[in-house]
């Protein structure tokens, strides 16, 4: 007996969304230049590719583990945070988050790091699950950070600053609201890989493949496997 590769038909909207996400994570954001965001994205990929991952309480800078070209572009604190978020998200605590701010990461920059990690992990996860080769990140788009944020305030439901008024939406929805451009990227990927945000209340929604119940069962099992407390 032998196994033969089975062709996978990938929807065009999924291909387009992932390609656009790759372009966005290597383009300037509110707090980071395109080259810096590309370095964060590459750190995430290196982290997820790591066959000998560090323990949650050990950071790359502590053991002088090089993360490709990231350390040439980013402060150690940003590289270390991206590694921990990408590899050990279930271990994050409010104390750990507070230490990142003490290390010099600005609160809104931290939200942007999380957003880049989320987008990269979503696309990478698709290619790992499908067994297809992951496309390389595009070259960074030149340009300075645009520095634009909505009015933000502390939240009761989240550790991070969120767009005002706080706690009007669920924690998972408002978590990245301080960086609207990156939140839009996550919405775009969710619409293609899962379900559009504005269809969440439609329990019979589907795109002609899995039923909503089947989708939620897969999501629940994955959340359990990943120790997602949400």
C-alpha cells in the first residue's frame, strides 16, 4: 500500500484573504514600520517552526537564541514577547503583560504585536493543516508608522487598552480594537477561514460545506487542544 497526495481545492476567497494578510503584516502599522512588522511576522514563523521550543519562562534573549534577522531590527523585548505569544499563548497572565510594559513596550504597540501574531498564526495554521507549502512573506513595504489610533481607554474585560467606549462588545471582539487596521485583517481572515463577524448570530449559517454546528465542534475541540481559556 502507498499513500498518494490528494489534490486540495482551495476557495479563491481564502487564497485572496491570506495573500492580503501577508501583504498587510509586512506593511507599516500604527506603531511599527513595515520592516519591523515583517520581522515580528518572521519571528512568529520561526517560533512556530521551532522543533526545540523554549519553555514559557525562558525567552530567546535570555539564552541568546537568534531569531533570523529579527534581533537586527527589533528590541529584544519585542522579539521575546512575540515568541511567547506565538508559542505559549495559554500561559500569558496579567502580571506577564505588565512586565512587557515595564520592559519598554508601549501599550498600543503591544496590541499591534498581538494582532500581527494572530494574523500570521492563522495563515500558517492553514498551510500546516493542509500540508501545503507555506508562501514566503513578501518584502516589507517602506514607510514610517502612521501613528493613528482611535480614542482608547482601559477595559474591564481586557488587559489591554481598547477603543472607547470600553466593554460595549465582547472581550474577544474589542481586544484588538485599538488597532483598527489590524483588527480589519483579523476580521478578513475570520470571514474566509471561519465565519464573518456579522453572521455570528446566525446559527444556521454556512457556506455550503460544513454546517455551523460542525464548524463550532471543530473550533471547540481545537480550543481544548490549544488550552484556550476563552
